[in-house]
């Protein structure tokens, strides 16, 4: 398997002041496939504490480099993007994380690139910006005070998507239910029409127009077979409930006729009960 371009992306935190933000950065890196973290004069921290906050990230934590100067952090890089929320007097080239994702990855094909983030209180100093090729601002409202780790998450997410590196497999729906067939939908429409008739819905409305609109709405919902069975069960129970009232009033019942296909009122699909156990776990987001 070829090496991911994201393995050539280095996150540089300039004088981070809170171990929690370091840990949250590590978690973001693990989530989005970046593994190189360099800390310039960081607050004291321990790998044990970082892993206690960002679980299952020891592989990233073990690669962290602590350095004293920007030279040590950046000398071997071919491109540096500095993230800042403040406007500076010097007219730096500015871009957003989304706009810069593709150029950053293009540079990564040539060597190591750095995404540099500043202190929680003051951001990056001018001497750090002097080392960058582009300044990046994250679009926000007038309140532009993002948490350090939040800024890292946004930057790495955009890179991850641009790189096509979304390697996480999402489990299919456990029931794997097919879309509703034409025959199933026709049975649904008949049950629906019968139920609306039982409550005299068509008494002051044009039946053909109502049912045509009902069909249009149902098609747009793209129901699957289980959902059609549930909807049929609801309409059939409406008719049965109305028939009980009609019986007490001495009126003839609405004829349900022979229910076509499986009786939806007795099926598991319409019971609201999920017979299959869930295999998913409530892990950290």
C-alpha cells in the first residue's frame, strides 16, 4: 500500500499552554490520518496523561517531538501554512483551510509540509509567520476565538477529505432492507385510500387529486420494504378502529377485503421491535 500524503503533514503547536489541547490535537491527528506532531516549548505534560485523555493514540503520542526553536520544527519542511485569526500589517497571502487543502497536498508530494498553530492566548508571533508560505484563517462569525484543538480538527478534516483518505469503513444498515417494490407501494396506496375513506376524508375533497398527491409524497420519501409494512399496518389499524366505532353506531363496516401479501399488522417489520441485537458500541466521538 502506498504511503499516504498525510504522513508527510506535520502539525506544529507553538508554545501550547494546556495538555488537554495537546491531547485533543493528538486525537484529531489519529482521526484524520496525520501522525507527525512537533511541540515548540510546550507546557509540561506526560504521555500517560495524554493517552488518558485521547484513548488509543499511543502510536501518535510516541512520535511527538519537543523542540526549543522554530528552526528545529521547520528546517526540513518544504511548505509551511500558519493558522491565524488576526489581521497583520504585512499583507500575507491568506486562504481558508478548504482552499489550501489541495495546494498543501501538492506540496506534500515534494516533501514534509507543516501546519503551524499558535498559543491559546496570543496565537502565532510575527517571527513564526515570517517562516510561513501562507497564512490560513478559518471562516467564522465576528467571534473568531476558536479553541486551539478545534482549529486543528478543521484543518485536518479538510486535508483528509481532499486527500481522499477517508479510510474508515461504515457498517451497512444491519437489516439491509431493499427498497419497496412497485407492488408493495400499490398495496400501501390501497390501504391508505381505504383508511382515508373510513374517516370520511374525501367527503369534501376530490379523491383522485388527494391520492395522486399522496403517491407523489410517498415516492419522494423512498421507503424501503420494512417502512412500507409499517405504514400499511398504521393505515389498516385506522380502518379497524373506525369499524369498531361504526359497529357501536350500528353502521356497516368498511370492507378490508383480503389483505394482500403478508399481514403487515402481525409482521416484525411493523411491530416496532428490532429482533437483531446491536453490535455497535457507544464509543468516543
